[in-house]
C-alpha cells in the first residue's frame, strides 16, 4: 500500500518585515552550512531567491541592510547574505534575467523589475520543522539576487520549471512532489496561502504545501465568500480573475465606485511577489482623488500626509468584487479596511520611511495584478494536479486560530498499483465468497463419503 505523505506547514518567522510594508515572513535554510533566511512566498516564481552580500554594499545602504533583507545570524556570526562558498552542494548554472514561469515581467511589472538578473545555481534547501518533520531538498533551484528591486528573498510556488540553456530545472513545488520516484514529500502539487495581517492583532501568514488550512478560510456557505476556477491547460499559467467593481466606502456607509464610467470589468493576475495592486491609470486617479494621495513621479508610488492617513484610517474600506470570466454569477466580495493599505516604504525608495498606498499605474492590461496587499484579506488555494484553484475570504473569527490542515491528495495515490488497498466492502465480499466455496466443498465431500459407505453395505 502506497504511503500518502502529509502536507507541509511552512513555519513563520513570527516577524513582520520588508521595506515596502509589514509582511509576515517564513523561515528557510540554504546550503549545507544551514544559512537561514526569512523569505516571502511568490506565487509566480519557481525557485528560492536569496539576497547576496553585494546588494548591501551601496554607500547609501543602512547598517542593518542584511537583516532588513532577511539574512539571519548563524554559527554565532552575522549573515551578510547568501554565501555560496559555504555550501558543499552549490553548483553554478549562470547569470540570467530573473524568470517567472507564469508571467512575463516585461508586460507585467515593467522596469525596474523586468531588467533584474540573478545568478542561477542548484543547492540544498532545507525546510524547517514546525508542525511536521524537516525536509531537505537536494539540487534545488536557488537564485542569488544582488538587486534590491526584489528586496527580500522569495520562495517560489509556481509549478512550471525554468529553462536555462537546454535544461529545464524543476520548480520547488515539483521537487517537493517528486524528491524521489518512490517518496514524494507532499501529497500533491498544491498549496494554500494567505499573507497575514499586522493590523489584525499581528496575525501571521499561513502557507501549507500539499493542502490548505481550513481554519483560515471563511465558510464557503457564506454569501460571496469563495470563487473557484479551473486552471488553463498550461498548468504554469498565471492565476487570473475578473474585477467587476472596486469601491471606496466611508464610515458613514456611502460607497463610491472607482470603476464607474471607466471600466465594466478588467482581468487581474493574483501574485504575492510584490505588494502592489497594479491598476488601470484611470482607476488609480479615482482612488487618488478619493483618498487624498500624491503621486511621486520619481518612485512611481502614491504617498500621503500624516493627516490624510489619519482621516483615511477613520472608517475607509476598499471593496473589491471578483467574478469568473466564464461564469459571472459566481462572485467573491473582499472588503479591505484602509489599514490593509496603510504601509510604510523606506530605503532604497526613500532614506526616511514614508506612509504610502500600495497601488501602481499599470502599463497595459497585461500588467493588471493584485499583489500581496490583497492576500492579507484573501486566501488562495491552488491544485496543479487537478487543475483548479480558488480564492476565499479570510476567516477572522479568531486572530490566531489553531491550524486545521486539509490534505489535497493527488488522484494517482488512489489509482497507482499500491493504491489504498481494497475497500472494506470488497474484503467482506471476498471473505463470504471463500466461505461459500468451502461450505460447498465440505458438502460435496460429505455426500460422496456417505454414498461410498452405502455401497459397502
């Protein structure tokens, strides 16, 4: 009988970090020396991206730059960044532009992200024990990043591999699911994720590989609480959904649509790599007018004064309504309190932290994206094996609920030669069949002996 592995619950760092907001990070080790980093999940990348020391060698970098980028002390010394010379399993591949299997950075994020590159290699990746056993992944795709455009390390959750030269390197999710032909580490190529919310009693994020956490998803019986969609035939495709409305609602209950007269709907990609909501410029303009934002041409960010920030915190809610492209009767309503957008941005954007509102002006419809900010109030579940995914509202009945992990099991476990064994009904049927044959045989033997005895008489 095949043994079905259990889902892996990614341990949180119990910190909120980042230079563009307060984000719940997760713990991972790289290399044979066990260099530890706090990283953020990325729905669209495939490998483990780690900052290297060179990224903090700028003259304007803060003294604690490595720590700000997630590098953790190890071996009683400071970790300046991913040091490849300390790993015996490190094998270099080469320098390439940063690759996302499910999106094109040129059309999605644009500059400066589309021009960023990294040193690709394979190395040992270790996932810490928390609720479950530690996992060591040999020959995993690891990318050294000097650029501060991607400030913290990223743990990729995309399914598609990365083709470099003539070889395709497996994604981390694929490596987990096929660490060896006989013993996958998780029950399926799937995950469940929500980003956590510092503004809700410092509730940390949740990431489950091979399943999802039922405690973090609102009951699907609640109105407009969940939307489920099939993945495209190419299972490395981006996660796309329609935005049918966006509103700004005041504490008094008055709601103003920022799409009215501009867009009937538009399609967005769901991706946690960066915090921003990339929106049509006209929608950004309406949000800016409604919230008193100021656009900074140099950084491309929307900032605001302390007084305007305080005004917005007093009851403003951003409502987002999502539908399926092929079935618009099924909808998900996510209401984000202004606190979800109440973030600070610092170096290298500004030398001193500023309040900002994490939206970006998208350059074309291909760039429309809902980033990590949205996933503070939404839970995404993706099943690449059975080619479906869903978005749910986060369940806030408890700020730090005990995990209720539900495995998502690859159907091959049930149809493989090992399978799950015979069902109880099948076993009972076989037992009764065997007993019936034995009784018939005993009866025939008794009848034959009796006839032989009569002939002797």
